[in-house]
C-alpha cells in the first residue's frame, strides 16, 4: 500500500494512491488574458503583405497560461500559448523581467515557455530584429505593449488559480485538417525514413487535461501541427484563425454563460512542427483557371502570385470555421476520454545558443558548421498559403519608407557566406549587416520542460514535419537511454523567432521553407545537438551552462508608422452617432448591420478597462445584459476613414443571429476613444435603437400547420 501526502496552502490531502482519483500529483493553475493590439492601420504579421493592414476585429487574441508544479510546491514550469504570429525575443525578455519584478525567481526565462499559435491575422511590429518589422514600417509600440501586458496578466491569473490537481494525457489522429504545402521538398527525404510514416504531415494531436482535486476540469492544452493561415492575405480583421476559433469553441462549452475570455476554464490550441503544413486542404490552385498549380514550382503559367491554396470551406472564413471545428471536436473527444494519469517529476532545462556558430561532427572525418543568417530567393516567392507578397523586397521602388531607408544597408554576401549557405542562392544577407540594428537573431532560446512522462521541446521557429520528427526521435532516444519512455511534443514558435527549420535534404530543394532556414543546411542538426544536451542533463540531473545573453534592442527600434493625428465627427454629428440604424425586428438567420461615427480604434489600445468595441445587449426586466462582444465569432467590427484629411471615420458592426440566440429586445452599443488635435484621448459610446429578435420561422412547420388547417376546413 502506498500513501501519499500533499501539503499545499495549509491543506493536507492524504490519499491511498491505488485509488487514482484520490491521488494528487501536481499543483496546477490556468489563466487567460486579452492581448489584442491596434485594430487599425498596423500591418498584419505573417504574410509579409505590406498592404494588409488591420481594419477591425473578426475576434480577439488571447494569451493562455498554464502553471504546473510538483506536489511539494518546489519546482514549477509555465507554458503559455498566445494567439499571435509568433513570440519575439523582445516579448520574452520583457515578460520575464516583469514577472521577476513581481514573483522573484519563481518564473524565469528558464522555466517559462511562450509559444505563438501562428495566426497570420494579428498586428505586427513587436520584434526586435529588423527584418520581421519591415512590413509593419518598423517597431509598433502599441502592438508590443498590449502583447507584453496580456501575457503577464495571463500568468498572474494562472498564478492566482494555482491549486492541487492532476493532469491526464491523451493522443489521437485528426485527419482532413492539414496537408503538406511543399511535398516536393518532403519527397527529397530518404525513402526508408519516409516509409516509417503513413502521412507527409503529422496527424497526431496531443492533449493535456488539467483537473482540480475533485476531478473537475480547469484547463486543456492541445498540440496539433497546422499553419493558422485559413484566413488568407486579403483578410483585414484581427483574428485568431483556426486555432483561436477552436479555443473559443472549447471555452464556450466549458464556461457556459460567460463572455469570451471571462470564464475560468482555459483551453489552448497550441502550435507544433507546422513549418510545411497548410490548413488549406483542397491544395494549391490557380486563381484564374481554378486548375491545380504546377507542383514543384507552385506557379500558374510561370506566375507564383496566381497559385493559392484553398479549402476546405467555400471562402476563407468558412475554411477557418471548419479547420477550427475539426481541432475542437478532436480535442474534446481526447479530453473527455483522457485516462492516462501523468505522474513524476517537474523539471526544466534552458540555454541560450549562438546558432551562427555551432559545430557538428557529422562522422569521424567531417565537421560542419552553421552560418550567419541569410534568406534565399524562394523566400520572396512566398508560399501557396500566401504567395509572393515579399516581391517588393527586390523592386527598386516601394511605398514602404522603412524599407527604403534600410535597403541600402544590404551588402553583397561574402564568399564564405555563400558557400556556407549553398545551395541556397542568397537574396538578403541579413546576418552580415548590423545597421541600423541587427536584422535576424544570432542567439536563441533552446528549452525543454518536463511534467512526468510528458516532455515539451520548445523550439524558436517553424520546424518542418520531418525536422520535427527527427528532433522528437533524437530527444526520445536520449530519454530512453536514461530509462525514461516518452514521445516528446514540439512547442513551435516559442520564445524567439528564427524562421524555418528544414531537414538537410529538404534544404537542397530550396522551396520557401528551405530558403527561410536561416542558419544554413545544418540548422536542424545544430538544434538537435543542443536539445540532446538538454535531455541528457535532465536525465542525469546535471546543470546546463546558461549560454550567451541575447541582446535587448528595445531602445534602438525605429518606427515609421505615423501616429493617429486627430479625429473629428462630421458636421452635425457626434462620436457614437448612429449612421445606419437597425431594422425594427429580425429573425434567427438574419444579419444585423449598423454603423456609427467613430474615432480611430488605435486610440483604445492600452486604455484602462477597455474590453470591446461593441456590445450586443439584451433587455432584462431591470436593465440590459451584454450577450456578445467583439471577441465573438458571430460579430464583426470594421473600421474605415470616411475622410482621412478631416480625421473622419466610421465603424460597421454586423451581428449574425445564430440559432442559439433567444427572442427578445436587443440593442448594439459601440465603444471607442477619439483623439483631439491637442492629443487628448476621450472615451465615447453610442447605442442603437432597440430592435426585436424573434424565433426563426421554420417554413416546413408553418406549411404543415397551414395544410392541417386547410384540411379541417375542407
Ligand atoms: C508555493 O511556492 C511559492 C514559491 O516558492 C510560494 O510563493 C507559495 O506561497 C507556495 N504556496 C504554498 C501554498 O505553499
Ligand atoms: C500517433 O498516436 C498514436 C496513438 O497514441 C501512436 O500509436 C502513434 O505512434 C503516433 N504517431 C506518431 C507519428 O507519433
Ligand atoms: C482569399 O479568400 C477569398 C475568399 O474568402 C478569395 O476570394 C480570395 O481569392 C482569396 N485570396 C487569396 C490571395 O488567397
Ligand atoms: C562523412 O560525411 C560526409 C558528408 O556527408 C561524406 O561526404 C563522407 O563520405 C563521410 N565520411 C565517412 C567516413 O562516412
Ligand atoms: C478599472 O476597473 C477597476 C476595477 O473595476 C477600477 O478600480 C478602476 O478605477 C478602473 N479604471 C478606470 C480608468 O476606469
Ligand atoms: C451566420 O451563421 C450561420 C451559422 O453559424 C452560418 O451558417 C452563416 O454562414 C453565417 N452567415 C454569415 C454571413 O457569416
């Protein structure tokens, strides 16, 4: 008989461990916070499409934090999944520094992993390395500050909720939700290696289920490799894409009756080795002819910008919904049936690695090295998820002031750099320029977390499918040698962003992912070698050297995004005046469209207690209850200037009345802030007239009733 004693906060739980339900193995906490940045004028991070600036909100972005500690309350690890394109080094440095200010050494760069879901529909400008901020016209402080504040707040919320609990794990296959977007590169991997796998992308989803001491659910994390590029590069509304939507569905189900982001249960749909993995399951087709593209080159009649991947839905929103729903359904199934109780130590290993200078002994005679960063030509061609929008990089004229300024710093690559990256033809020699500040990272985080038999490999970039498999296998082999059996999970786009990582063989093909493997052909080997060291240290219980400190370039950042100058309402109107009123009544299935005179949504960033640009409210006997916000899937918030010169703008709010909406009296309120010529920011709001929402008319039922009556009369 084994007895276990857990002490936490004066509470002593004594259990007979054979009764699994009674045994408490960990302390767990989960927290969520809003990170939505500027909802206007800032370029979206992901497609590098300089015209794709934000114009409103599809739904909000959140940070979801999970704290796991051993039951003795000695060691903690933190995993944070954020609805963003990726995490930047600057974000991690600042988040950790703020956490240290509050919690001392409890949460540090070593035991906290921050991972981006990789939505391509969030505002950019939060990076410290120049290349990643080109399309956003440099650094955007508004994006950076909301991101940092939201992540820190999610950890605080998780910290406040820490309690004794348990964690279950489950794994299963999700089909029809991802495809390989560079199959010709994948096919260059050795045949015997490919033969070990049924698919050319990973289909497995891994789920962790967090419960309190009574077995009640408090959180869920799922990992599944698929790009959040269901919304394409024409989308102008901030969105969490397919994974953000899956989180919303899960949290809505678990937190019945609460608004998005307000419930206690936190559900993260985190990213994994999605480097070459697309959600557009109908595959690449030519925009003009509708026929499949030329496969190896991803072109249509020689033009890459015509070749775009679609599906599975009828448009991008529908595709987002389907890929999100698929991930939600699979995660819920795995969550409900999770029965593998996790037990064992909580541990973490972390080091900073200078990735430009890693030596790898390939065999007894050959030693190779990584290179300083450089981007290949195919980088400019983009991918079939978002083709060729970086073409402006090569052109002589651009409308990007930031690019015009920095382009002249680009140098011709040295011979050593050329041969290091071969066969990659170098387009941007980002590693050999330091002006006006560093263009791509040298030093990145390499980090491993452990919770019992669960190992999380946190990688600072986008691993291709096969790269991820090789990394998992290598770590697993080290663990096995130490007597631990585990299939590690890759947490993609974690901590810093160092672009893509392909296998050596995929690199030879130089598609977008290979062209964006920035430390040269041996990048993957270099990562594997470093993760093996961490795994070994974890097994042996030895210390890992901290490595070289990354730079903090915050006060070097240049910004070319003009600020909001001022807002004015048109003559005879006020901010919040209704420009288009609702009809007097609607039915389920209808769309309500209303318009208001507005200020620039950027004014509302960082305003205390500002939570939504809109509320859909239902009349109660005594007042009004908020039913929906701009964080909901069924509402859209869109903004545009009606006169840029006069500072006049307007917002359009639409509400799709779905079947779950109950009949009653409703109204819509728009909340915002306007900026005076003197720079003062003032809140305002405007509310529509009341309108009725009735039940859907079911034509069949009505017809039957009518016929029944007719018969009676007849
Ligand atoms: C657990 O440990 C943390 C950090 O050392 C400490 O702040 C907290 O008070 C401890 N909690 C309990 C309940 O012992
Ligand atoms: C996927 O999950 C199943 C079920 O746990 C497992 O048997 C299989 O090995 C996994 N496949 C991969 C590629 O990890
Ligand atoms: C984006 O999706 C829309 C449908 O929602 C489609 O009309 C458009 O052609 C797509 N554009 C690109 C570049 O993928
Ligand atoms: C070592 O690896 C290099 C590069 O792959 C190869 O050319 C060489 O033949 C290998 N040498 C031995 C002894 O395996
Ligand atoms: C924000 O909300 C908090 C808590 O409700 C309140 O104490 C604070 O005064 C509010 N701040 C502003 C600027 O309204
Ligand atoms: C409104 O919601 C319904 C149910 O989710 C959906 O089928 C429909 O396509 C939506 N309409 C629009 C215009 O988004």
